[in-house]
C-alpha cells in the first residue's frame, strides 16, 4: 500500500504507522479514534440491499428516509433535521453558513479539534476560552464565555466534551444560551452531542425556547458505524434552513444512508453497546490505575490519562506505538500536553494495551 503520499493533516493510517514501526498493519490497534470495537449488527442485512434508488442512480438529495429516521430517533420533526457525511460535515456546514470570513467563534479549550479546523478554513477567527482545571471537572468558564459572546457568530460546545470525557453542567449550557439569546444578533450555539448515547442527556428539547441552538449527533460512536460517515443536526427550522442552503446534494452515499436509517430504526444495539463499553471503561480505568496510569472521570468511551509533562506523554505514546498501540497525544501547546486519550476497546484489545503499559513501566 502506498503510504508515502499521506499529508500530515489527519491521523496517519494503520499502514503508515505499521511502516514506521516495522509492524504489520493487522497488528495496529487504534486507541486514538473513539470508535466502537464491535461492528453494528445492522450491517449484514442493510448491506444486502435492495437500495432505493438503485446504486446506478444518485442518492435522494433530501435523504428523506434517513432524515425521518434521525428525527424519530431524536424526537424532533423531519424539517428540524439536517444530515451530513458524519458529524464533521455538519460542523463544516455550520462554518459555511454562519462563519463568513472575518467573523469569530468561541472555542472552549480543550475540546474537539475540528471546530477550530473548520472555523479557520472559512477565514474566521477562533476566540479561545480556557475550560476550568481538571479539579473543577474541566467545566465551562461561563463568565468568560458570556463576556466573549458579543464578538462571535458561533459558540462551539461539546457535551460530553471530547477529549476530557466529562459532561458540562446543564445550568452552564443554559446560562450561555440565555445570554446569547439576549444579544441583538444572537450567535448560533452548537452543542455537539456525538457522545449523547453515553451521557443519556440532551439539550435537543430546548430548540423552541432557544432558536439559536443546534444539536449535533453521529452514527460513529455508540452506533458503531464510523466508516459509513453519517451524522446529523437538530435545531429550530430557521437554523436548519440556513444549513440546508450550503449542504451538498449527495455527500452521503445511498449505501451509507440506507445503513444509518436501519440502525436508527433499531437503536437497541447502540444502547447495549453503551452498556458494555461503560462496564469495560470502569474495568480499564481500574486496571490502568493499578499500573500507575490515572484517568480523569469519564462518561464516554474513552479515558483521559495523566502521564506527566509533555515529554513523558510523548515518550509513553512512542513506547505504545512500538507495540502497535495507537493512543491520542496532544501537542505541546495544548493544556492536555501531559495526557494521553485512550479509547475503550474490547477486553482482549484492552488487555493488549495493559500488557504494553506494563512493559513500559518495567
Ligand atoms: N464530534 C465529536 C465530539 C467527536 O468526537 C467526533 C469524532 N471523533 C465527531 C464530532 C466526528 O464524528 P463523525 O465521525 O460523525 O464525523
């Protein structure tokens, strides 16, 4: 496989990592992407088709079946939903529709990196607002965020937050929405609920009270369908209309939309997956702690582990990589520079991680 042409913008492929560490691609285990270790049971039947429209034709540009299924699952009306090729495309649609060049967006730090990426793609400015310390559960600095609201067009919130794994206080999110709503030109407040199925809480029910609120969801986490690239957003119709104006007509394949529709109509698997991964997360956190790797409390399918300073975290990551284990690192400028983020995987895979951690501290 050609790995030489890969640019460094995104996570390297299994093949590129294997080549670098003299391993086989099959030996690489991704603990850096927060995906599910088990495939969705919706897949075999959904992949068998038949597809409507058939695959020699373009997809339905309005993705009516997928939109209906997402609306029913989320408890909103179909015209309160926008679909995208992953939650990432919905984030991109927000940047396209709400962040003209020269505008600004609040990004609480640390958080999911793509808010900053898509904001800068549009030549908009990031207004970073530091989250509180680990001792304060990485909570939102509400007064600082409210102070910054008048200068921005978008507020990016992630709840529960990736990469800290903690939920924001409902009152904090509400206070920010209320303050934004009082401004002459209320900014759009995005609440990315990619890990909603793990937290079992949502602000989607607030969309009438706060017409400047957009909730984002994904099929990539609890639904175990990261490879099909489907996500969606739910909001007051006025927000959806603006996003629909910049949405490309065919970014989700017919196959992907068919699989996502089937999965959303049978969400029991996502719930069971969450249950299994929650048990596994607590087990893994305990086992890691027994080996001196302490994580902050997480309600998601990943753990944030405090290693030491940035050099120590990088050295630990390098040692894991030599065993084919890929953790998520944070650059030296990130407040989490001394941490690794580790996805909760299956028991045998987690055991491989633990063996590698033991080897490293031996
Ligand atoms: N939002 C958050 C908070 C995420 O962690 C991720 C994936 N890591 C995404 C969005 C992107 O999801 P998708 O795969 O649907 O593009």
